[in-house]
C-alpha cells in the first residue's frame, strides 16, 4: 500500500489527475493572456486610428472571443471607419 492508506494504483491515478489539472490550468492561463493582449492591442490601434472610443466599443471588445478579436484586428488595419471594423 502507498501513503495515506491508498493502493499504489490509486495514488498514481490521483497524481496523473493532479498533473493534468495543472497542465490545463497553465494552458488556460496562456490562452487568457493571449486574448488580453489582443484586446489591448486592438483598443490601442482603434484609438490611434479613430480617436477616443466610447464605452460601448470598449465593452464590445472586452466581451469578444479570441477569433472575433483576431478578425477585428485584421480589419482595424485597413478599415476606413470604426464602424467597418465591426461589420
């Protein structure tokens, strides 16, 4: 028997579960960090190109998914107006 009174296979099972949980947490943290950076870059780019942004635009950017942020970043580079970035 392993420590804590559990059979060895159970201890190994628990350890693998803990390791998988840690790996998933790290991956989620990386993804969230990348989305945060995309939001920051998009807001900066929009402000530089179109001036002050209203709260509705900022809220929309804050609630957007990663793929949506990527699409808006692509459009923000060449869109002639702020409205066209979000179309």
